[in-house]
C-alpha cells in the first residue's frame, strides 16, 4: 500500500510559484522597493524583462490571456485597403484617443485617414523634418512630453511630466489625438495606464492591456509607477472634461512608501490650467 506525500494535494507548479515569489520579494527588498503584496504576486505570475528571475523562456506561459482585441474592428472593405498602421497601434478611446509606436512615412496616410488632430510624442529626441512636414501638411498640432524610461532598478518617470501628458490627452479639443513613444510599449503603456485609472478601469484589466502591448518586454517598474501615480495631480482636469465622476476613488493601489517610489507622487502643483 503506497503512502501519499503530505504535499500531494498541492496544485502543480505551486512550489515553483512560491519559490519565485520569495525570490522576487527578496530582490525588491534588496533595491529598496516596497510594493503591495498584490503587486508582488502579480510579478511572480507574469513575465517582466526587468526582474532578474524572469526570462524569455517563461514568457509564453507567463503572459496573461487576452480577453479580446484592443484595436477597433472595421468592415472588411476598409481593412483590406493599403493603409498601414504603425506597429502597436490601437484605440484607447475609439474616434478620440489612439496609441502606437513612432510613426514612419509609410504610416502617414493611415494617420490622415483617422483624421488625427493632435500628436503627443513621449520621447525627448527632436522630430525629423519629414515628420514635421507631414504634420504641417495635415494640419496636425504636435506636443512633446518627456516621459523617462523606468530602468536599472529605479522608477524614473516624473509625475509633473506625466501630469502634463495626461492634461493634453484629456483635453477634448485636442481629439482625435495619437500618443506614441518609440516602440509603443513602455512610456505609452504607462501613460495609457494612468489615464485608464481615471476611467475606473479595473487594475487587472489595466495590467492586461499593458502586457498586451509590451509582451515579453514588460517592465515591473512601469507597473509600480502607474499603480502609484497620484490621481489628485490632474483630477480637476479629469472631472472638468468628464473623464472621472466627482466621487471617483483616488486611493493609491500600492502606497509608495519606499525611497524609490516616493518620488512618484512628488510634484509641485500650480493653479495654471491648460487652455
């Protein structure tokens, strides 16, 4: 008669998960990053390129399952035309807010077809003369906001600059607006995630959208930022433009109580409103 192991009833893979959870918790502690238990569990079950215990080998099994397309659907006659969207293109709010990687010349006609009114670039490099000429010819106004990359164990995005980007996005007079960085993954992903929080989108859905676009390049520090971003900084704009209800919950999802995350909410708020 065989005897069962005392752990025989444990779900398959639970031991590996618990080991990874402990490793990640120790790593976060070693770099002085304090996050919620919920976010740590998420890190242990989802692939991130900036966590030392993740790798490309586990990316496929760790990626969240998509609940559907994040790109608006169109009739076949429209989808079969020769217009080429930029990589990582998608509609955040159909007919109003779009996202993508850095547009190239082959994408210009596609953007004109969307009747884009404004473009928000999240990387600091000067735009090319060709890109500027396209925007001038199409009557598109251009905005720049320098959203830094969260790398090397540090949350680097500045809340003041993110607040400025969000004000531009929320201003309905700028719509339709396209948001882009270089690849349409990290800076754009952080910005869209912060915007989604004003809409009251569930944190699980915000994370899924971020991972859908970032894929195996997802960064845990991006999630630390957008889950800790202080919505109070631009809540007045969100309410003024009808994106957030007056009673919107602005509680932080993972309170920033460590030196690396405390800067997430640090911003000097002025009374100058965007016209």
